[in-house]
């Protein structure tokens, strides 16, 4: 299952993560979460993506980007850092988010697609996606302290999240605790920046 988006060039930049108009900027604006541990400043390789189609429409990689890519697992000749890869708009793109770099874009097949045309976005989350679920819980319940929530309520809230697809009975105490701790981590980070 892929995610297809239509990019509106007059809205670029969408945010402040990665270069303006970069694949990361576009993906985050359309709800495709790509890991970016350094905040999109080309200081890590966690936003490594593989450009399946439209590679030639991207600005050339800088030496700094290539140095960071040397550390990426699964490097290919079509690998780029999503925070640095800026398309020029001359062709549609198909971008694979490798399994080790996926957060919210957990897909049943091996990639999420970001292309130049079409609507829609679908995600499937499961009990082991604690980091993504923690961020979603923070977004949907920003005033709730994670440690004030019992596991019964936490279980119900997770099952009600959009895109959650695992069976409710596949949960256990360890998974709920991992989700609660991921939520607490996101909550603490938000409190620091407030």
C-alpha cells in the first residue's frame, strides 16, 4: 500500500524540517512520517529514502549528504536523504521509505510512495509501533499526562486511533508499557519546548 500526494508548489515550504521543498518537507506536510533524528539538518542518515522514479528531477547531492549516506543501511545508487533531496517539479516521483526508516508510514508492503499526483493517505499501525503511537496519543490528547492513564483506558485509546489495525487481543502489558513510555517521552519533549 502506498501513499499518493499532490504537491502544491505555492505552499512550499510546508514546515521547517529539511530544506524547503525537500522530500522530507513534503512527506511530513502530507502525513508521511519519515524518521529524521537530526531534525532534518543533514547530520545523520535516518531519513534515507530510495527514489524509484524521477531521480533526475532532484538537485544533486552535496558532499555532506553523500558523507552522511555512507552510513545508511541498504544504500543504493538511488539513495538520498529526504531532508536534502529537493525535486525541481519536472517529473513525478516514487520514493521508497525503507522498512528500517518507517515510523507512521508502516505499510503492509515494503514502501510508502510519495508521487506528484493523486489523493489519499493510509497508514497501518500495530502494537509494536510504540513510538508512532506515542506521538499520535500526544497529538490527540496533549493535555493528558501519560502516567495518569491506566492500561485499560490506554488499550481502548490505542485501538481507536486512526490507522490502527492490529487485533485488540494481540496486546499485552509489556506492549502497553512500551507505548506509555514512548508517549511519556514525547510528552516530556513537548513540555521542554513549551
